[in-house]
C-alpha cells in the first residue's frame, strides 16, 4: 500500500507497522469476547502489541491518564460517555477528532470535523485545523488542507447560508495561509479536495459526520480511526458499527510510539 501522496506525506502503513512492532499496551472499550478475537488477530499478524479491555470510559481514561496503558481506543463504548470523560479527564471544553481514511485508489487523507457538535463556526474550524496539523506534524506528516463550503464561489447568490459558508471558507483559507500552511478553498467539490489534498475540512461537523459515514459504510473507504488531536496521550475514536478494531489498535500504538520518539529528550 502506498501512503505517500503528491501533496504531502501521510504514512499510514508505516504508522501501523510501527504500532505492530512497538510492544505497547493499548486499552480498548470492548468485552472479553471481542478482545479474545482481537488478540487472535494480533497473534496471527505476528504483532507485538497487547490489548487490555475496559468496560467503561471512566476506567479507560483513568488508565490512559495515569500511564497504565500507552494508548486507548474507544471501541464499542458509547460516544456520549467517552466524550464526557475525555472532557473531564483532560480538562478540555470540546473534543477534536480527525478521522484517517483511505479511498479505493489507496490514497489516504484526513477528514475533520467528524463529530456532529464540532466545527460549527469558522473560528472552531480554524482551531481544529491548527490542532490537527500540529498533532500529525509531531509524527512527521505534512498536510495540505482542502477547505470545503456549501457551494462554489459562483453559487453565493443561491441563498444566505451558502453565501456565508463560502465567505467563511475563504476567510479560513486566508487565516491558514497567513500562518504558513498550504490551503485551498474547494467549494463543494469534495472529490477534488480528497484527491489533491491530505486534509479535507468540511463546513461543519454534521457534514463531516455524514461524509465519513457515507464514505466508510457505503463507499468502501477504509477507516483507520479518529485520533483526538487536542490531548497529549493517544486516544483513537471509532464507530461502534465498525466490523473490527485491529487497525485502530495498531494506529493507536503507532501514534503513541511515534510521538514518544519525537518527544524532546531531557
């Protein structure tokens, strides 16, 4: 699998391989049966990673925060409980998630926001974009950003919401470029943004969630998981409807290993 795009570097296969060989322990919200199956998959793959099951979000986040585990995956835990515990455990106002996807042509890209309560304003999307670029920059991924809106520039006369979305997208691109990042407004042309860029930024979290679910559950895109980009430890969010959790576990371990290696030494 080739994970190197023309516009940047998203080495998903390298992160998964690093996670597999890391020997780190990943906590996952899942029952004993699911974990036994997961351990069988890990053994069949010849991976050195280990998994530890947790029955609720509070215990999982407590272990992650204390260093009892090296990384965490939500697994089958409820999203509401997980988000509440993430906010409480790490004293953050909102959870920022960035989903890692791969399309049918094996082109990987990041999609955010994907939570229905995320990215509702231009300011929060800018904050999310900056956090995402910084998070993946720590594992040496360079991202070109494709900003989406509710229409092409020539569609501005077709409704107030469309006009405001286009204007917000242009402002967002300007703000990102002023900070030295590669960014372009693609309007509603998600197909071009996903093909040409490494990071696709929808107009809001509801749109992002619909895009994610359509691509993954109907369109066959591979979904590796959605790391939370505004906390220091590695927590990979997943959909409870996902068929298996091997790749999110390896992703979590790989990100933890890469971020550990990138950490300045005392």
